[in-house]
């Protein structure tokens, strides 16, 4: 940097007087306070500003092409603080954006931050108390003339117990002249701040080395290694508590250094990777404070290569090539490293079992109840064959779904539980099947029978093929639901190898099929069912209306996907399907050419109807259905947290019946709305009705494969959101909101 200097003149008294005048002018400039436009306050707490920002330079005049220093000095009210570029477990990184025409400003130079903790030690953050100068080196253009106009927009979060955002815009002129003149008042502040900026080890005459305990890092797993620092004189540095502050590194969730007892200058490295493979190989980035209070401090900046991140070994997510990840405690993002394969398989089985209680599967359960009644009195072998056929239909369709997921994942697509309901053609096909099923129950046509008598119809319509079909339909209708435990299991599976995916889906299918199998195979249970009789025909027709009710829901889902026009097209197609079913019923009992012509007519009619009507355009994004909610985005979350608001994020979809149940019974209740208003909760909705890569990535980040997922983020711990249960309760949600807001009110922030 070109050091400020005052030009000396020689010669007679006239030149001496001119030099004295220039010196006096410079001296008066040195003593001049910053202009009013260069000073601003923010973070108002009951009318009292908690931080003052001043735009400073270390020169009062700059020569074209010369360098100088520019920065923003923050003075915090006693007990308050702002944050470093990595705020830690909470807070927001401080930011200074420059607008300096005719001047180039380099990156900010960050002094070594302090480590701040809440009294309970739950939250650790990094920042500055008292006063800090965030500055950078600048260079005036060679063509600069007149006055340079320097402007800075500073955005910080100032915290004590509460956190308050402070955004200020500062500006000041800087004269351009034949010489660069230093500012004797403020230059020492820049010198002191730059002395606290960490430097590369070689600049401090140290050699830094890193040795990992494995050749690569596994996604979602932990890793370890050793960092050594050796001085040029062979001496090892001393360190005190909180000597290391990590930077944020893409692909990593955690970095920590711990001194190795008895080995000065040797530090154990512990880290944890994210669930996704980063585009760039991660590095060990952070700053170290060496020395002690007695000997003085020196700060180093570490930048060491780590190792490539690879997908976790098949079937064992969360396992690094070096270390097996421990099961973490506490509530936080549910990543794969917190689960064992055995526990996930138990979750998958229990989740499949609980799916029988979900509203999605009710129509199929009703059909099976009708089938249970009809099988009473049959030979145990035939009843067992029905159970195996139903189970086979469930497991076979789940395996087909798993293979589809694996194929799409191999092709680079992010998919999750219920992803097929994001496709309009799939929704239309399922609706058509349900309409045909219901018309079959109404007696419009029959499956595999000539329709000669009621008993024969019932017998034929409940053959083994029908049981297989009911198993398939159970899976199709179950995928919009996410039972408790199921989201965790499927989320684990979809981030694992192919074998884990297949095994998880098989266990889920066994759980879904278990109630029917127990009912028909355990002696005595089937005898408790009502005896067959004339009432069965009416009950069968009633079940047809249950299927039509499910069809109404699917048409509503189609409206969310494709708008009102898409709903109309779907209804037109369903009318064609109903007409085709009726025509098929007319010719079903015929033989020869008449039946062949009738079947071909039905196929042609339905095919033409599909080609004509099933042409969809994606609907425009809808506003969240809960009036207090707004659309989710990372920016919306950051804005709310900066304002000190807890954030509730509802990951939902129109085709998710569990989501709609929670919305109607909990999220729209007066008590929950009052709690949200009382605690100033920002309500955000992430709508996954249509495919959204951002939402898919966020679900995967928390180990979930589908919706619903509910996150509650406290402004005092934005990096530790609480993942709520898939089935919400009013009391549970209100208690969670109190916890999230209470951290702001009751704990020392970050």
C-alpha cells in the first residue's frame, strides 16, 4: 500500500509559506470528524439504538492509482454483539456491500472473532462485542479526479437477549489530489484491526499439515484426522480454550479441532459431512488463535485440502471410510447417520402397518372387509391363497415403485414418497381405475364372470386376481399418505443403496398386508365377521360410493396440478371411462363377433377420449391455503429470523391426505392461530404438489422422502430446527412454538 505522505518544499519564504499552508490544510482535515452521512445507528430496542456504524478511511485525500483502506466501524451497546462471517449455531453473518464508482474494493478483512455461548452451553456462535472495524483495501482509479463518492450498505444482526436487525447505508466523499494524505486519527484503528486479521501459517513462520484417517469421506458420516503446526524454530504453539473457529464449508456440517494432550502443536480433527456429494472437494477452512493472554496472541488462517466425498456405502449410510458415525442425541435434522439399518427396517414395517389407519387406504380396507365377509366358511387353503395374493399384490407393486425410484435416481432425478402424484397422467389413470372399480361394485359390469347369478358374480369378483388387484390399489392409494415412522424409514432408504431401498419397501409391504393376513389366517378371528347374506349386495354398492369419494379427491388434486381446465378435462375423461364400462357391461355376456366388436369399441372409445382430454398444462403456483401463510423460500426464512420471529415451515402437497388432515384439524384451529400470533410466528408453506427440486433437496436434507414434514426454527438457533411429528396435535404444536420463542426470550443469544 502507498503510505500517506506530506510533500516537502524547498526554496524561499514563499515556498515555505505555501508548504506551511498545505500542512495546515492537511492538519485541519485530520481533525475533521466524519460527515453526518458516514454515521448511522440501528437495532432500535425500545427506541435505543444498540449499534452505531461509521464509514471510515485511513486517508483524507487520495492520489489517482494509489491504495488506501476503507471500512465500517461498529460500536455495540454494552452486552450486545454482532456476528462473524460464520455466525455459528445461530445469528446471521454480518455483511458490508460497497458502492464506490472510480474505486476498486477488495474482500473484507475479518479480525479474529470471539466464541460466544448461551449460559446453558446449548448454542455456540462467533462474533464481536464492544467495537470492531470490518475493513478492506481499496484502490483509486488512475483516471480518478475531483471527489470519490464512497458508499457502504451494512447489514448486521445485533443481539443480547433479543436479536435486532440493523441495516444502515453510509456515504462520504474522498477528495482526489496530487498526493495521498493520511488520516492520523483513524489510521491507527485500521492498523489495530489488521493486526487481528488471521494470516496464512507461512506468513507467521509456521508449517501446517493435515493427515486424515481415511482416503475419502462418506456422505452423512463423520471423519477424523490430525492437524499439526510446527514453528520455524521447531517450537509448538500454545493455545487456550476456544482457539479454533471454523468457516462454513459446502458439503460439511461440522468441523472441530481439539488439542492432543501431551503433544503440543497437534490437534485432533473431527468433522461431519452433509448428505449430498458437493460439486467441489471440501477443504478445512477456519481460523486459529495461538498463544495465551500472558504471552500474547497470534491468529492463523487454515486452508488445507481434505478428501473427496463419496456416496455412503450401499446399505450403510452415514458410515465414513474412516469412522462409523455415532447416533446423535437431541432434536435436529434427521440425517441417516442417526439410524441403524435394523431400526429403519422396524420403522418401515410399523409405518406400513400404520398406513392401514390412514384415510388414503380406507376405500381398499372397506373392499377387503367385504371380501373378508365373503370368505367366511371357505377352506383354509383358499383363504390363505387370498392372503398371499393380496400380500403379493402389495409387495409386487411396492417393488415396482422402488425400482422406478432407483431408475429415476440413477438418471439424476430427485424423487420421494408419493412422487407419482405430481404427474397429471398418473392421477388421471388412478381416477379412471377407481371409477371403473366403483361401476363394477354398482353392477354395471363384472370381472371375469358371465353375470348369470348374484352368487356367481360375488365369487368371480373375489378371485385371486381380484385380491392381487386390491393389493396393488392399496399401494397406489397409500403413497399420498405418510404414516408416523414411515417418512423416516423411506427417507433413509432413498438416500441409501439399492439393496436397502428394496428391503425397506418389502418390509413396508408386509406391514401393510399384515391386518388382512391375521384376520383370515388366525383361527377364530374370521368367525367374528358377519355372515354372508342379501345385505352384502347393498354394502358392495355403498363401497362404490366410497371409491367415488376418493375419485373426487383425485380430481381436486388434479386441480392443484393443472388448474380448473385440467379438472374439466379429467372429468370428461372419467365420463368416457364410465361410458366404456357401461358398453362393456352390455356385451360382457355375449360371445363371438359381437363381444369382440364391443370390446374393440370400448378400447377405441377410451383411447380416443384419453388422447382428446388428457392434455394438461401446469397450473400457476397457488397461494398457501392458510390465510396467514406465505410461500417458503430460504430468503423468507432469513428475513423472518432476522426480525426475531420463530419460523414454522409446512412441507405439504394437495395429494397428501395426512397433510390436509393436519391442516384442517390443527393448523387452522383457533388455538394454534392465536399461539402463532402471540409468539409472532412466521408461517411458511412449501407446496410440493408439483415437482420442486428445492423442496426435494430440503426434504432429503432432513432425511425425509416425502410430505408432510414440519420444521420449527427458533431465531436463537436457526441452524438447529426442530422436526415435528408427521401427525400434529394442537397441544404439541403450541408447546413447540413456546419453546422456539422462549429461547429468544429466556436464553442469552448467540
